[in-house]
C-alpha cells in the first residue's frame, strides 16, 4: 500500500467505528431528545466520510471487490442522508428540494449499475452475484418509491416519522453488513450470500417490529416524543 492509501484506509476505518458507535447510541436513546439528535447527526457525518473514503480507495485500486464496496458505500450513505433529510422536510414532505432529486437520481443510477454487475457475476458463475442483484433491486425499488413520494400530495401526517426510522435503520444495517463482511470472509458450511444478506434479513425484521410498535402507540393516541 502507498502512504495515500494507508491514510485513506485509516480515516475510513476510524469513521466506520464512529458510525458504529453513534448509530447504536442513536438507536437506544430516547427519540427526539438532544442526545439522540446529536448522535444521529454525527452518524450521518461519519457515514459521509466512510462513503467518500471508500470511493477514494476505489480510485486508488479499481478491483472488482472495491468497486462493489464503493457502491455499498453510496447505498448506505443514501439511506442515512435521506433518513436525515426527511426531518427537515417533515412539514412539507411533498416538496423536496433539488438536492433530494439529484441524490435520488444518483442512487437510482447506482442501482442500475449494481443490477448489471450482479447479472454479470452470475453469468460468470459467481454466486456473489445474488447479493449484488439483491442490493441493486433494493436501490431501484427505493428510488422508485422516493420518486412517487416526492410527487405525492396526500401522504399520512406521520409518514416522515416512519421513513426516518426505516432509512436510518437501513443505513445502520448496511454499516453492520460492511463491518461483518470485511472481517468475516468465510464461515464453514455457510454460503457467502447468506453471510452478506443475514444482517439485512434480521435488521429488516427489527425495523418492521419497531415501526409496528410505534404505529400502535400513535393509534392509541400516545405518540412518543419525536425529533423536531
């Protein structure tokens, strides 16, 4: 490795550790209080650094694995960014700004690239293509859903709240996935796609459960404190 690559990797790892800690802190602290907001904001900033340094590492060495990790970095940051942005748009969620459209368009383009990469992997007999296809499909369906939401005029009053939970939760799942797969490349008897997709499966169920609990509280008229 060159000095530049070592330095970029060091910043990338440090930012990843910060993201892991602050993301977990935001999850366990009371929603809406100052500590929760501070931790969530720091998490988003850390993920921005993780994404930029991941792309920097890709620019230094264009291996297939780094290309994929570059896409994953974009993937995870988009979820963190959109989950944070929805708080600033919560009172006018149907009127997104230019930055929302631009970032969403770039995310959709990364989804197309991931689907193409996954199809190519599978055509070469590489089972890992399944993981790439799944991530690409999630990116494309998320992009389509965001475009519909941007154009909608009849959203539920609490739509922003559940989008915030889903997006920030999804970003943290991506963070966990990156850490696990970087450090655990093989588990005897467990196919590689399972290792990559298991955090998403478990995390997805957790997000669904939490959202369901909050919906029940809202329906009972006992709305929890939420971020302003």
